[in-house]
C-alpha cells in the first residue's frame, strides 16, 4: 500500500521536530584567582570574567578587575582593603 500525500506530510513534519539540536559552544564565563594582600590576608577563588582576560596583557587585567571589586566592596562595607601584593590563577576549576 502506498502512503497518501497527507501521511507523507505528517511523517515529514514530525521528523523535523524530533531531530536533536547541535549543542551550542559556550565559553567558560569566569576564571578563578587567589589574591594575596600586603597585610598578609588572602582571598581565594575570586571570579574574574574570562572576557576581561587574554590578549597581550595575559592575566594583568585580572589585577585591575579585582582592585575595582575591592574598591566597591570597601565603599559598601566601610572597611578599606589592603593593597594587592600578588595575584595568581587558582587551581580550582568552575564547571
């Protein structure tokens, strides 16, 4: 028995809707950094947007970003933060 044109259309439209979509590539949103301050305090896993990093400067923009975060935090809390002594990438990865 030959399928009728109505059946063919129904089968075709059904197969279009059930096809799997290709997974979209999503860049990792953040890079984690450990920050050591001159007064000896340390903060771990500070999030810096991946879009802020890269290029010829490498991780240097992370320091600027963390300093800006610290300024905002100190304005809200009223407690000034010390100067950054060093900053390094954290070993922990965000999934």
